[in-house]
C-alpha cells in the first residue's frame, strides 16, 4: 500500500512536468500546445484527489503532505503558465499585459494561502484561481483586449471576495450532475482546442453550458450564506419543523 501511495504522489507530481512543457510551448507561442498540456494537468488534478482519499493516503504516508504538493503543482499549471500566456499573447492590451499577469499571480497567492480555502460542505471561498480555464476561454473565444482586461480584473477581485464556488468532486449535493457537466466540459473544451479551424461562435454555446451550470450552483450557495446541504437536511427533517 505504501508503494501504491507513493505512485499516487508521483502521479500528482507529474503535473509539474506538464507545466514545464507548457512553459516551453509558451516560449514558442504555440498556444494550442500550451493549453493541451494544461488540459492534461487538469485531468490529473481531477483524478488524483479521489484516488488519494480512497486509499486514505494521509494514513499510509503521514509524513508526506500531499496537499502541499497539490497546491505547488496547481500554482504552476493554474496560475503561472496562464499568466505568462497573457504576457506573451495578444489577449490583453499591450500596456496591461504585465500588470494583468502580476495581478493574477498576487491574487492567486491570497487564494492558496487562505486557511479557509474551502467551506465545510466543499465549496471554494472566492474565485479559485482557475486561470487555466479563464485564459483558455479568452484564447479560444476571443473578445476585445479591453474586454479581456475587464474580465481579468473582475476575476482578480472575486478571488478575494468570499463568494462560494462549487467544487465538482467535493460538493455532495448534485455531485452526479456536477461530474456529468465536468465531463461534458472536458469533451467540448478538448474538441474546441483540437479544432482551432472551426468557428469559435459555433463552439461557444456548448462550452458555456457547463460554465452556466457551475455558476448557478455557486450563486445558490453564495446567496444561502450557510451550508446548503445541512440546511436542506434540517428543513426536510420533521423533528425540526
């Protein structure tokens, strides 16, 4: 079991290698390859956690902090690489590229260092620095550089605001639907990445459907202001009526 646990940690750590390959692709200006590596890193990040919890990896290897490993890998692939994409691409106005990248790097630190990064019912607190996804949308479905800068600014602010954002694999309520929409996004997002020749507007709607679902669930939790699952359970219990 210890050997298997180390293999799981190595699987998580492989995201660093994918991040390095993405950085090399940034140097070449090959954005399709950059986001291809980031997509693979995202898949690893989605899979390694459930496996680690299934084998109770903290019990098997109590002296190795897998959570810190995961955060280090995520900061590279979720934040640093997308920030460099903004520096070297035409997504943002030229005068704002360094400032935009710096804002992403700094506000993401607030997210990763926040001890209350997640609620007890599994929601992220603040925009969870999913810059790999945000910058992918700005790359594949481009808007004007000024509009892109406004979107980046809003997301930076939301990183430090205590909104609640659903974690597709941690939030128990609607988990089946969340997993289905996550799988849908991986398919349609991967297709949009592999077919840069296709019109972005035609692919935009199916890519926005999963985003709309996760946004609605997150707004529901934010407005409720409490553990929604617990509140629903209490409301359904006749003894609490």
